[in-house]
């Protein structure tokens, strides 16, 4: 994540929204790919690999949650 996500008294830089959207899209992609890989691993019977991918998905979801805390205003 970019340091610009920390709120500042002097306002956010002009590029903040673009960086935020890019980072959110990356995390959603990571979440989608990890859950898809976990499903495939379960179909193959590889529970250990599936669990690793589910942990990756959980991490990406937590990063999405953190990004949403500092979402740009839509006003």
C-alpha cells in the first residue's frame, strides 16, 4: 500500500484516488485468484495447498478492508 493512505491534515494528493483504485483492484484480483486456486486444489484432493490459497485469500480480504478504511470521498 502507499503511504498516502494515511489521512493528513493538509488533504490528500491529487493522485490518491487513482492509486487507491489500482490497489483495490489488485487485492480483489488476488482474492479471486486465490479462491479459484483453492477450489481447484480441493477438486484435486490437495487440502494443504487449498488451505494455503485460502490463507492468501484471507490476507487479500484484510488488505481490502484496510483500503476501505481510507477510501476516497465520492462527493
